[in-house]
């Protein structure tokens, strides 16, 4: 965790310095495409459909998430990126037909390839829609009274859809989005939330 925090701080310090070259012949341009780094954070509601003891329960919790993305602006209205997301632990409990509450904890990270399309004739403020697909790294732990715990780590398919608005300041942009993530783990994990982020263009 300490290494992640130091790396994130380094990126935050470095991004504005590189962003200052945007629009003045930056050597960071790739085949005429403009690279960017995006940092985002927010909160969401996670729902995991969990099966145990021939019972299925809906395990729900509010979680926080952080995201880092590396992308390219393909044209004025389309951008594509690779995004890594990490979520705080989701916790809930249910009886599943047993004598006591069964606690279920879910840890989640995703690695997605996202594409966004901005529309509207405004220069600064533009709405956008986004679609993405990739993999999720899910760790689901079950703690049963008197029986102990059982942990299961799996890599599964994940998909996302987003709807939001971007405020384009040329050297950087601020994005506000509502977002849905699906993960193919257990009987399905659904995550609904929103985040705010900043993109530094090079």
C-alpha cells in the first residue's frame, strides 16, 4: 500500500509538468494522437449475488474506488484508454439458512479497456458515453460461525458502461460520470456509482 501511495503521489506531481507542453509540439504525441493520464475517485454501491448452503442472498455495501488510466485522444470526440481500478472492501452478512450470520467480504480490482465518445457542439462542456471490457480480480471470503472461513480468488470477465460530462480546459479536463460495472463472479456482481476525475493531456 505504501508503494502504491508513493507512486500515485509521483504521478500527481509529474502530470502538470508534462501537461504544460500540450499544444506546443509535445514530443509525447504518438502518430498524431494525444496521450493522457487520468486519475479518478468516487463512491459506489456493490451488490454480490452469493450462493451458499443451497441459498442465494444479495450481499450489498457502499464502497469507495480509485482509478488510474493511460489513454489516447483519437480525435476531437473519441478517446480510448487502459484503466486500472481498485475498490475498498465490501462487507455484508446473511443467515443462508444457518443458525448464525455468515459474513461475506469482497475485494475487487479491475483492468479494463474503455472507449468514450463525446458529443455536442460545445467547446468546453461536452457530455459523453463510455463502454469498456476487461478482467476483474475478485477475492471473496466467507466466514461461517463455528466452521471457520473460506476464501476464493478468481479472475473473471468484467464490463462497464458510463454516462457523464467533461469540462475540457485544453491542457487538462475534468470528468464527472455515473458508472455501472458488471463482474462475472458467483451469480453476478453489480456495481453502481459515480466518480470525478482529472485528465492531463501531453
